C-alpha cells in the first residue's frame, strides 16, 4: 500500500503485476467459456470480462515505464486476450466480433476446443466444427485475402421430418465466422450442409 501511495504521489506508475498473473486470469476465463458457452447471456458477460482484462493490459502498456523488451510479454498477453475475446464473441455467438484465422487457433488452444473438419469438401471456404464440451458450432474459415459473402443452407433430420435453416455471413480476408450452433439443443452435434455459396465482394 505504501509503495503504491508513493508511486502515485511522485507521479510514477506502480509496478505491473507479473505477466503470469494475467496468464492465469486468461486461463480462468478460457475455462469459464467451457461452462457458459450454452448460455448466451453468460457468454456475453464473459466476453465483456475478457474485454476488461484487455483494457487493463492496454492501460498498463500506456502508463508503465517498461522498456520495449520488458513490455513485450505484456503485449503478447494483450494479443492473447484479444484473440480470446473475439473467439468467445464468434464461437459463442454473443457479440459481433470475429477472430482472424491466427486469433481463432491461438484462442482455441487456450480453450481446449476440439476441431472436426467437415467431410464434404469443395466449398469456397474451409468448413469445420469446433466442440467445447457439450457445445458445438459450425465454422467457416476464409484463408484467402479476398472478402466473401457466404450464403448457406443446412438440414437436420428429426423424428418429425427435416428441419432446415438458411442464412448468410460476411467472411473477410483471413477470418473465421460461425454459421450454426447447437445452443438450446445440445443433443444435436451436427447438421447436413446442403448449400454453401461464396460471392466475392471484390474489395
């Protein structure tokens, strides 16, 4: 307390927490996603919590007297926080941010999600499932430097017949987006993708 007061009194920024503290907090938030992914409201709160942690790291980097070398672990931790924030937004369908390809795989390693490529191939974008405990999302990945509008249609066979859905997503260059998830119906682990067409937006 005394050190913090003296730092404030003389205008110096207090020493930042060890980077492992932020790493541990991020791990805790990643674990939390595994338990709240099926609840959109809880997922949204988690997304905001991750954003708050990213804000702390930004403020630390702006205000501290760290040298470029000393600051690099904190910049790397900020990159990790931003990746997790966008991953939760997109995979959890609880905000409007989408991760870059690099961010998606970076955050998925921390979350521990399982990836299953779609057997059907030949689409204009890569298509795969990511599974986080009982929650499953169908993802599209644009590995190119073009921007696409992706129109899709899916089907699920049920005891009462076939249930269908259609939609579209914008998938910008080197970006990942979600087109379906099993929130509210955890017994459904997959859909049949009947149609997926890309329109090159040309910019």
